[in-house]
């Protein structure tokens, strides 16, 4: 994997997480939430397996995006 593509891949993850947290805070149906979580979870797994990111890094990204969404909602 070309390291130059990592910022693009992380931005895709941030978009997926934004979708998850938006659906969650808007009270989306279980089906919509499950799909959003599934996409984000699968993408994170692919990043781990490809060696693009480490677990701790992904956890940090999730925390950042959750905080950002929580701050927006407040």
C-alpha cells in the first residue's frame, strides 16, 4: 500500500464515522444504524489487515469523530 494514499483512506473512514454518529444522534432506525456501523467496521478492519493503520490510531480517529459530532450537537 502506497503511504501517500493513507490520508485519503483516513478521510473515507472519517466520512463513514460521521454517517454513523449522525444516524445515531438523529435516532435512525436499527437497520440504518446497523448498516452504517457495518460499513465503518468493515472499512476499519480492511485498514488494519492492509497494514495502513494500527488499532490505537483507529481508536483515536473514532474518538475524534465522536467528539466532533457531540460538539456539533451540543
